[in-house]
């Protein structure tokens, strides 16, 4: 096979033909250099000699990579909302939801790890646990679950601690959404527009009323309605991820304590009641049928709709 050498844009380049296809590469940027595959693929370092540890490592690493992208996109979504650029916010939220669905589905791979498989190397993990994932905590803070006490876990990692502190002290995605509602003329209480952002979010009747107004006149508030539904989907998928994690953990370790020291499954079950955007959920109970047009609450036969 002959390789033709040439120079393009000042870069040494190569061309060959394989099976009638022209193949090109150059000495500048390659797949491996761009994607840093050497670094990426040398980052799987088992602490045991047990074959199933590789699955455990790669599952966590791929989740961390997706978390990195979700965080990146969530920051963009918050910035777009802050800049009243709802078109971009909607597109970004769609991408986040698609990644979340992929992450949820990927639990199926870890579910092939049986309790026996895990026990062969669990002891080697010592106190290491996903509980110490700073990206996961950052995402929770960014979305609005402000739990300052959990910062403690990251005391040893100064860079992570500083970044988490900054996100804790800043408005969350939901806070930005409420500021958007205020700019659009909704009566959002001052206490929800500027506050000590480190404190956990307190649901407000006035915020619930504002969302109810949006959902009661969707044609008038279409962009806010579309945005609210995308935001709701993010929490819906986040909870599904938590549920799949909890269920996978129950399948693998039963009711044993976690390596991070918590009660294990019982701790993970508690998180299923957390809500980032509480009024977007509570408002739904108060919704009634639209006043105009065919009513979906009173069917033609006079029966009562479910
Ligand atoms: C066999 C696999 C797994 C087991 C047995 C397991 C077990 C646990 C347990 C028991 C906890 C509670 C904290 C503790 O005491 O350790 C926990 C927390 C956590 N795990 Fe896993 N886990 C597994 C896989 C994963 C994977 C693949 C990820 C992906 C990043 C992950 C991310 C997390 C996170 C983020 C938390 C903290 C949740 C929170 O604070 O609400 N885990 N895990």
C-alpha cells in the first residue's frame, strides 16, 4: 500500500487508499490527541484483582462523564433563562433530558453485577462511595437542593469544596426561573427573588399561584408553559435516576450499610421525596378544566372524568 505525503495548511498530511476508500490523516490533530484517549483509557485502575471491578469502575466513570455534560448544559440553561433567551433554554433542557434518559437506561448494565460479584471486591473499596461525588452534589445545588451540611464530605478536596461553595452561594436554576416570572409581571415575593441562597428553598403560595396562572392560560403564556414542562421533565428524570440507583443498590447489597457509612437503601429512599421545583408539582393538584371549549372534566355522557 502506498502512502502519499503532502502538506496542507502547513501541516504534514497523509493519504492512502483502502478498499477503494480514500483515507486521510495528519500530524496535527488526531482522534487520540483530540479525545485524549490515552489518558481516558488509563484511568481504570482496579484496587482488587477481581474481574467484576472493571464494570463497577466504568459504570461510575461513564456516569461521571454524563454528569459533567449535564452540569455544563444546566449552566447554559440557567444563563439562557437569566438572559430571557427561552429558545436556547428549551433546546438545552431537551438535551439534558435526553442524557438523563440514557443515564437511567444504563443502570441495566450495572444490574448484571450480582451480589456475589460485588462481594468479591466490595471490601477493597473501603469507604469510597458515590456519596462523595462532587459533580452529583454540584448538580443538586445548581438545580436547587441546597444542603450545606453535605459540603463537609468534600473538606479534603479544596478545589471541589471551593466550587461547591460558589454554587451553593449562587441562585439555582429554579431561582433564575422565578426571577424570569417576576420580570414577566408575576407577583413573586421579594423573599424569593433575593435571599440567602445557601438556605434550602421554601415553597411559596405566591409562586404556586404564578405557575397556576401560567398553566391556566397556556396560549397567553406559551413560552413559560413550555419551559415549565421541560423543567418538570428534568426533575421527573432525576427522580427516575435516583429510583433506579436505589433499586440497583437494593438488588446488589440488600439492606446492608453503604460503604460511605449511611444506612444504605433506607438513605436512598429518603431522597425520593426531594423536590427541586416544588410548586411546579403542587400546582397540578389545583388545576381545573379550561373554562372555554370542550371540557375534559365533563364528558358528553355527563359522567365524571378521572
Ligand atoms: C453496585 C453499585 C452501587 C452500589 C452498591 C451503591 C451504593 C450506594 C449507597 C449505599 C449509597 C448511600 C451512601 C453510602 O452510604 O455509601 C450510595 C450513594 C450514592 N451513589 Fe451509589 N452505588 C452503586 C453505584 C453507583 C453508581 C454507578 C453511581 C454513579 C455515579 C452512584 C452514585 C451515587 C451517588 C451520587 C450517591 C449519593 C446520593 C445522595 O446523596 O443522594 N452509585 N450508593
